[in-house]
C-alpha cells in the first residue's frame, strides 16, 4: 500500500508553489511596466526622492526600461540610491547616452555592497573604505539611504560621517527612528538630512515637534499610510504640509523588485492626495522641493 504524503511534503510543495508563482510574476514584471498608461502630459510632475535600482531589479529591468517608465509617469527628477552603487551609475549612463534633459538624476552614495551590510555598515571598517573610495568620483550629492536606529547612531563612524557630510555639503538620507535622527543631528548640527518615510510610524505630533527643532530636516513621504483618510489627504497631514511646504518630498522606495510594478499606482496615489492642497503647495511637494534642494532649478 502506497504511503500517504506527509505534512512536511505538503509544506515543501506549498513553498515551492509560492516561489514558482513569485518567479513567474517577476519574470512578467518588465512586460507589466511596458503596459499602456494614460497620457500624463497634463499631470503634476513628480520628483522621486527615494528610488533604488538594486542588483535584483537590474537582472530584470534594463536602465532604459526604468528611464522609459519615469518618462511615461511624468517623473522629472530622481534621487537615486542603489545597492551596489553601480545601479545608479548605470542609470546615469543611460540618461547620458540619450542626451535629453527632461529627467534630472541626483546620485546618492549608498553605504551597502550587499543586503547584509544594512545590519552593520556603521561598524564595518570596509564600508568606511568603500564610502571614501566612492566619494572620489565627485558625483554624489549625499550619502544614503542607510538604516540606523537608536544608540547605533552614536557609533564613531556615524559621527564622523555626519560631520564629513556637513563639511563637504552633502546630504544624509536616513531610514531611522526619531532617536537616531536626534543623535545624528547632535553629531553635526545643521547637517542636511532627508528622513526616509518621515519616520514611517513616528507619530505626526512627534514629526511636527522635530521639524520645529531641526530646520535642516526634510521628510520623505513613502510608506506613511496615515496620510490617507477615506481616499483623501488626512486633515492632520494637510495642516502639517501647509505649515512646512518647503520641507517634504515624495518617494517610491523600490527597495524590492516587486515594488517596481506598484510604481504607477504609487505615483497616482500621490497625485490624488496632493490634489487636496493648494496648487502651489502641491507643486512644491511633488517636484519643486526636490529640484530646489539640489540646485536644479
């Protein structure tokens, strides 16, 4: 009599089926990004201040496909921060080959070579060497996105990096809790910092308090799910954006490859929420702030 399959067999088969489904979806990703989109010529331009072209995405999407997607979505500026940094260099080369000036790309130096670097970059002497070598290119406008939380922001290299960024006029792009942000700004008061996700889960009251204390802090709004209230910009966020219209930017945060397929919806959501603001304020947050921060307008 044939033995019945074990629970372990079914669990293994289920895992394989999930992986097969994910692989199939990722293989179709380039086709999905080339699907027809509505004309966006009259839509609000967007500066994407949080974009990753990581090694996993590079295996599926060419730099030319990425640039074509930006153009079709009305993305006119991009802050590029990739793991490894070659992804950003590839995008810069693709734009240079085209010779067009409709998309401004702002390169940031990411202190990661591979994904595990995010866990200990601040205490790894090899990362410090890599950052110094990359800075010799003379092309980067900032350092990040890097992940840092709590007391890790008091690591000696974090303090040195923050002071170096201030001295050289570079921005920092930190995925951090409010504690780490405060520590970094104590190391280098006045250093210009983009706060990825504006803390993501940091209360809006705390965000407002930190913005009042730190005029060099800029909030990037990806993954702030509390911005939306019944399909519209929440009243609390509307008040904060009106209070600090020059200090917020948008981002897609394509941190995993599957997120690339969501970029059209992310951009559409931003445009819908910004429609709840006065046009001049919406323009600032959508694209003018990003360009102004880097002297591009």
